[in-house]
C-alpha cells in the first residue's frame, strides 16, 4: 500500500532567503556573497574559521590579500583580491582603507552564507625586503582587535610560510584550527 503525502503549504515550501547585493563584475576568485541555500532568520549559523594573509606590493602600490574559509575539516572557500592604495598618501590611511575593505568583505560573506566566524588566523609573513607584517597587524586600532570586536572571533597572529598569499592564508587557517581546539 502506497501512501501519498499531503500537499505542503506555501509557507513551509518557500522559506525566506537573504543575499548580498550583486557584485559589479563577477569573479571566480572571490568569496560567494550570495547563496541558493534555503535559510530562515531562525537558522543557527554554521561555525567557520578564516585564514587571512596580507601582502604589500610596493611596485603596484596595492595590498594583496587572501582569505581561506575552513569548516574545521576542510577548506571550503577562498578569495584572492587586491586593494589599490596608490592614491592615498598617508600610511595610516592606507592601513585603515585595507582593513575596512577586508572587514566589509568578511561581513558580507558571513551574512550571505549564514556563517559565524569562530576564529581568524592572521598570517604574519616576513616579506622579501625584511618588513614584518606583524607591525602592520598591530597598528592601532589593530586588525586583530577589530576582528574580535566586530565578529566576536578569536584572532590568532601566526607565522606563515608559502610562495603565494593564498598558500599562506590556507596555512594560517590550518594553524588556527589546531590552536583553537587545543585551548
């Protein structure tokens, strides 16, 4: 005997979804800022961990950054992008612009994907000319303190190694997960 299921109500079959405003130019190396997943306002956010690596490109007067998202088992997303700082004369203003662009990107991404960022690994890589990125990360107000304040995420400043910015971001998130679960 086969039983037929009763028809579902429209309220149950189409939960509300939220997506961030569309990007001006679609890129494949960006974090997804919208989703097709069905979610509701009452849905519990998924816990994720981020790795963030910054690198100043002096030749082009821009800051390259990479973000790697990890769910605790696997890397699930990444982004590689740049912030042009050539038209900003003051170093503190350059730092503030880069930090604001990165924070805005992370905010849009976490809202669109319904993620709760638990911890963020900030990669501190010793660059070719001997400048340590730890100084960039520690300028007041520091990126680490703003991540803690704005996302309630535990920041880790970790030493990273790798040839590219995205390799180092991936390294930062893996080290963060190891430290996070051993606290």
